């Protein structure tokens, strides 16, 4: 178990995570890592099954630890329908069983994939009161170590409670071969931590919200590490990918330690969630989460820069000023990585800001501006700046 004493109001942080393995050939070590479990259910999707799922199953079968597996369709979403599919297939539906006995259940849930597979594995394990682990297949997001899962339900998207994984296994031979847009998404998700932590500080200072300085500093250092390695990500160097993944672990643990997504999610995530819901409502495939987060992050940075120039609040100016160098470096990284900006429809951009304001009970720059009747002006300016190719002076 990961744990630490802390000077924050919580006083103590812990997460059920027992081991992180990031190395070449890690898949072959899965049976030994999970040596205490004997009925392991494996969850993947059509893509990750081919990439790593089949190999994991073969390793578990050879060791006598395999129980059953289920393969979700390609590009699954975190929906009740997919969660229901998993529950139906936890055990072969047509298998002959004793009708008077309880249904047999696995003693461990092992996801093989990245964002959605990890989220659905987490929720399955939580609802079954079973431990789970994840074999990561892409450095595409920071939620591997988190204790909550983004989930689409009742027409909205929210992070709901789940389990922290016991084990995170990342085979660098696989992670380095992930599609490039997933590498971009991972960096995008991490660079959003700069605005997320600044929003958290804003909430601390102007709404007296809970804040953990230790976790915030750890997450910012992890973001700095990812930023430092971003320009070399195209090389797919195992060392670079490992450094980025280690940054993800710190961010995810911050969420697990605090019991919420505040250390990793601010206004930028609210924008992206609304954009995703918009595309789903139109029957379209959502963009990768981290790609949208990167675009939203740059917009929030633009809003903070303007606030820095215009505010007469000396404390706020000092607070924002401490982030400006990171904002500039993030912009440079986005350009160097050729980060796509997929949401360029003005109405959709503004929808993300205005609806994002009410998506979650979490104080951010949007709420600060709205209280001062500045949000509309800042939102329109940020939308114009993004559509104009981010060319106007920030």
C-alpha cells in the first residue's frame, strides 16, 4: 500500500496500490506479479486484445491462473451498457452451473488497455468488491492510478467512485508502439495539470477550499517531467516513455490520495467533458480525451494570461504569475508535438465554457470570472483566439 503522512487537513494519505512495474518484457511477469490470485478475469477491447490481451491470457493459462475473459468492441465508451456487458460475461453465460449455488466469480480483475478499459475494470472490481490491476497499453492518460472513473450516464459525464488498482503493469515494448495520437493525448492530459492546480489554488484562496500543498507540488513536478520529455516523445524512446508514464503515476496517486480528481482536473476538463457529450449527442465519435484537454488547457491559459494583465488584485496577480513560464512552455510543447485542435466550431467552444460552469461543483477560473460578470467577455475572447489559430498576443 502506498501511504504517507501529510501536513494538510487530511493528515494522512493512502492508496491500495501495491506495485508499479514499468519495464521491457513486463507482460511475461504478470503471473508472478499476480501470484496470490488464482481466478483472474481479463478485460480488453478488440484492439488491446490483439496488442497484449491474448499474450496475457496465454501467460495466465500456462501458470494455471486464468479464469475467463471478455473482449469489448473497438473504441468502447465508459457507459452502463458496456459495464452491463462485462457483468453478463464475467462467467460464460451458457456454461452449465449449479442453479442452487452462487455464481462463480473471479478473485481478481485484470484490465488490458488504457483509459476506458481501465475505467470499466475499476468499476467492475469496485461493484464486485474484488481487487484489480491494469496492463497499460498506451501512455495516453494519467488515470491509471486514480481511484475514480469518468463515466457516461443519465446524459452527463462524471467521475464516480471505484478502486485504486493493486498493480499497474506497463510493458515498454508495447507502450512505445502506441499510436502517436495516444502519445499526444497523454501529454495533453498532463499539461492540463498546470491549470488544474492553479484552479485549485484559486479555490483555496478565494473560497477556502481544501488544498494539499504536498500533492499539488508533486503533481506539478510530474507535469514538469512530462513537459521536459514532450519534445522527444516522437522518438518513442523507452526511457522517454517511462518518464512520461511515471509522471502519470504521480498524478493518478494524487487523485487516489485525496479521494477526488481535484489535483488533476479543473476548468480544462470541464470544457472537454462538455465537448465529448456534444459529439455523443450528435452520434459522433468523441476525440481522444487528452487531445481535447490540451486544447481546453491552452484556452484556460489564455484566459489566465488576460486576467493577469487586467486584475488589480495583487495576490491574484502573484498567483498567476507563478505559472506563466509553464504556460509558455506548454504552448511550445503543443506546437512541437503538432497537437491537433479538434474543436474549432465557435458555438461548440462556447458551449464547453458555459455548460462547463455548471457541470461540477468545483470552483475554477470560470466561476471567478462569472462572479465578476467577466465570463462572457473572456469566453468570447478565448474562442476567437483559438479559432484564429492562437496567433493573437496572449
